[in-house]
């Protein structure tokens, strides 16, 4: 069975910076790396909302981007 090890976390907020000629929302992603791996989703949402308020653009979404390393587990069980 595979094992995962967290490596890094990025907070991403998407804001609307306007509309396209077709009337669709034009989005901009703002990435904030080096987020603590133990940060809770509630903490990330609060920070994302606060950052969006500073940017002064309508907030579309707050996302958490996790990078993990996947390795094969080593099992030392004998019968």
C-alpha cells in the first residue's frame, strides 16, 4: 500500500478582476507559499478572506494546494 508524506502547502485565492468580452468572469490567482502544514482549513479561509479584502477585488474562492510525496510502504510482517 502507498504512503504519502506532506511536503508543502500553498494558499491560493482567486479574485475577479473584471469580465471578458463574452461576459464571463476574468479571474486572477494569488498564491501564497510556505503555509504551515498544520494550518487548519478554518485558518486558511480566514486568512484568504482577509487577503482578498486587502486586494480589494471580489473574492471567488479560497483553495489549499498540497504537495505530497507518494512512496511504496515497506512492510516487515512475516507469517
